[in-house]
């Protein structure tokens, strides 16, 4: 292991050697949060470190010199990046020239693989150390991208263990650092406090999370409310809580809820963690929400529908046996996944009823989720910082 004592790191060029310089490029708000948590952990290794690149409020508050506003890089979808392509290419060229002239000791791309991997590839060809934090979903689809990743980075830092296994299988240097969300959420969920905060009683509660995108609300919300109506007919005391991802989703859900006046629904503006913590089980659209539900130790049913053409294409591209993160992490079908035609009201009612009221299965799931939570709780920022410090130390040691 390389010596990561700051005095040793700064010594190769003598006592007056300049501070360690680390380039950081975050592509969206979630990456800015990861970078903002990582930077003080890196400063524990290098007290005089300098940071430069692209970041948002969290990273700037930690001392990043951001060459461009974060929102110029945070583009989503297919059309918007194409419209912005000339600007994005100019930004990437500017970062490339900056990191070379600045003499970066290491450049870390934080997520945003379409932008960062190309930058990392060019910089690594010029001899700079590069790493990437948060794996793209190369393990699920377009697996051929791993060839480019192997050329682009000296090390991949993954949040999930099965991602690291994929890279090891393809001889890409990798470290599983754990998931920051597992660090933030407590191992024991305070259900009583969550219910008190939401004004819910002691009866059964189902959290419903139909998605964070408008297209998901259109596909899933009415279906989930039909399921809720079926469950309420069997168990009149059942309460429902729906946290909306943002104000736009809240309005869309409220419009649909107007057709379900018989349901006892609490609609929230955000606060998904409190909503799930208060619930006995969760009915959700596949995505990061499933990981959050797992870390909150909540039995869940995962469902997803998409357009017929999209489903046809996805079924041929996706190479994993599961779509939900709890099942992918465990490597077993811990929770039911009802996709496309299987996501019918009858099947979803049956699966959700099981999660709400089968005490034995709930107990087993909660114990399994607690174990998986511990596996992911590695102090991700500190672990990532240690790995990066060792890389820099290995390069700068005489």
C-alpha cells in the first residue's frame, strides 16, 4: 500500500513541492452531493489539496474552483444533449487543456459517463491518473462499453458489489466503496416517529411510489391506485401515503387522485423516506426507490410498464435477470417484480397483500435487508478517498 501521509505525498519535488491537485467533474446534482461529501475526506489525506473542474453548490462550498456552471452539463434525454453537443464538446476540450496545463495529479469523473469517460480516456492517454466514481449500467446493457472504460480509467469506484464483480470479470481495476445512502440511513427504522410526523395512526399503511418522471406517472399511477382500491375493499382500515418527487409530479398525481375519492390517501410534497419509513410495505415503480425501501427495511412489490416498442427493445438489450436493486444486490428474487403484462391489478393486489400481511415473510425480509444494509455501509466517501489517495501516493512517491 502506498504511503498516503501528506508530507510524503508532497515530497517528490522537494520541500517546496506544490499541493496535490485533483480534478473533479460532476454532471448533475446527485454527483455534486457525492463530490461534496468526498472532498473533505480527501482533505484528510491532503490538507493543502486544490480542487478544480465542474461542480455545484456542495462542491463549491468545499473549495472547488468550478470552470463551468453545473447546470450546463446536467442535460438529460436524447434530444437535449444533441442540441447542446457543440457546447458540451467545447467544455470537454477546455477541461482537457486545463487539467493538462494545471498538472492534475488525478482526475475523477463523478457519474455523467457519456461526458466523463471520453475526457478520462484522452487524459489517461496523456499520462494523467484517472478514476470514475459511480458505474454506468454497463453490467445491464451495452456491455461492450467496458472495453472503453478499461482504456479510460485507472480505477472504477462502484457503489454496489455486483458492479465490482462485473469489472473484475473484465479485468478492470475496481473498488467497491459502498453506497452513501446506506451510510446516511440508520440501520433501525423509527416507524413510530415517521407515523407521528405524517399524522398516521397505528393501522396498516401502504406507501405508493409511482415514479419520478411524468411518463412513469402516466403509466403507473392509475394502475397503483386501482390496486389500492382493491386492497381497501378487503381491508377498509388500510391507509395510503404517496410522496411526489417534485411539484410537477404532485400536480399530476393530484389530478388522478380526483377519480379515487374513496381512498384514504395522504399526498406528500417529497419526503419519500418518511413516507416509506411509516409504511408496512411499499408498492413502487422500479428505480433507486427500491434501494431506499430496502435500506428502510420495507417489504415491497416492484412493478414497471412501458410502451410496447420500448419493452420489446429493452427485453433484448438488458442482460440482467432482475430489474430491482434489492434482487440484483442479493442475486436472488427477494421481492416480486411484475413487469409489463404481469403488472395487472389482480397480480399486484395479491403480491402487495402478501407483503402487507404475511408476518413471517416480512420478518425474513427485514432481517435480510438489514444484513444487506450492513454490507453497503462502508463509509463510501472515506473509502473512496483512501483509494484515490493511494493512487496519487503511488504515482508521486519517488
